[in-house]
């Protein structure tokens, strides 16, 4: 079997590539390294079943050839990370909408199964305690650039559903909640690698806003395992799934936990959002998935607790590998 992973040199993509190589698949990766990195796939290169192309998914000819060659496509290539999104809105919208449309178009022509990666961001400003797949999306004003990411991903979902309903393209949408683990960079704003790096250097840990906002963090190995199970499940075709853990923590508690785990002398500093991000930023105060649908379909429970996962991130950043990717 052959699988194409767009964005396969990214944090989640590289873990997914690893999983499928272990399963004996031929893995094809296309990645322009805009947020991914060659180090993420360095250890996979010697594997004769691993093939990578450093190009954008908007290289239509290459994309078409790769989709033609593979049995299944996981589309992870996207502009991600709040910082990047606020700073490069044009690129965010173009990559996330046009890129996805190309993947769907070619997959539909060749009748290949596709998984489209969406995000918990699509729930927007909803104040619900837990978000479920049928909820209304509560997105912010178009003048606030930060919502362009959520909107672009919502359009991806509409597109994927349209291809399924109208053209019978077999597809699954996954709404990924905060995924963490080794190889995630803090460069684009992701909180866990940022806090761990700061803690290890005894530099200030910057908590944005009140720090009372909460997130549920999921280990990347749990996430890629779920993606694989969903791809194997025929009943999942045409469906949308929340993917994430329900273990919730506030950002200020996360800062303290990381400080303790790293035995750090870092000071925890509170930074107002206006200083942390470009204009137009709005945070989500809470973000917990309702995973009952996922449990119904594949019986998923995350295997790795937050503590175990944070320890993995700390160990990785302490290792030489982590140091080189600040
Ligand atoms: N955050 C923070 N300090 C940082 C980076 C992020 O306090 O250095 C906060 C951020 O404002 C948000 C939470 O941590 O409330 C999670 O941020 P991240 O960008 O990792 O993910 P997302 O906002 O997409 O959930």
C-alpha cells in the first residue's frame, strides 16, 4: 500500500509517516518546509519505502502524479500556528483553501480516499464546555485576521463535504485539538515547546492574558494512531471527528507544571494579548473536545497522559535534536 502525506515533514506529518512505515507502507511525502523541517524526516530518509518531495502542493503536476500513485492521501499541509497566521494572512488563506481544493480535485478524479485535517479553531468563540461536531461555529469578525485560519479550515470542511456529497469522494475530516510532542517547534507560537525551552534556560515564561484560559493537550502518537484507525474504518467516510484528549489544564498551571518538571528558576510573566500578538488577536478561553463520536466509531482513549507527554517534550528539547530547532 502507498500513502501520500502532504505536510509530511511537519510535526504531525512526520509522526504519521513513521507510523505508516512501521506498518510496511510505501510513504510519499510532499512538503515545502514552510513550517516543517528536514530534520523531522532525517531519520526516515534511509528507509527505501520513504519518498519525499520538497515542493508545494500547488505544484499541480507533482501533486497529481503523487495522488495517482498512492492509495490514500492524508492532507496535513497547511499554514498553522497563531503567530504565523496573524503575520501572514494572505499565505494562510491561499495555502489552506487553494491547496485543499487541489487535493480534493485530484483525489476525486482518481477516486482516492482522503483525510482532511481541520482544527478545533473552527469552534471559534463558542463558550460551550465541550465542543461536539454538530455545534454551530462561532467565528469572529473578518477585521480580526486571526479568524482567517478558522474560516479557511471551515471552508476546507465545506469543500470536503461537498466533494463527498456531490462526487462521492471518500473522505474523512478530523478536527485536531492541541497536539503536542517531540518535534513540535515553538517558532509559530505553540505554547508547550515555548514554555519548555524558556524553562530549561531559566528565562521568563510568558503567559498571555490572564492565564486562566484552558486547553486539552494530546500526545502526537495518540493522534496519529487515531488518524490511522479512522482511515481504516469504512463507516467514517463522509464524517467529521474531533480528535483530542479531554484532560484540561489552564495555561498558568501549565507554566507552573513545566517549571516544576524542569526544576527551573524561570519567572512566570503575564503579558497582555496586545503585546503578545499583532492587532486583531482574540484568544479562545476554553477548548475541550467532546470525543463521544470518536469513541463510538473507533473506541479511542488517549494512552499518554499530559505528564508523560510533557516529559517526552522536555527530554526531546534537552537532547541535541531539540536544541538545533529553536
Ligand atoms: N500562550 C501563552 N504563551 C505563549 C504561547 C501561547 O500564554 O508563549 C497561550 C495562548 O495565548 C493560548 C494558549 O497558550 O491561550 C495556547 O496557545 P497555542 O498557540 O499553543 O495554541 P492555540 O491558541 O491554537 O490553542
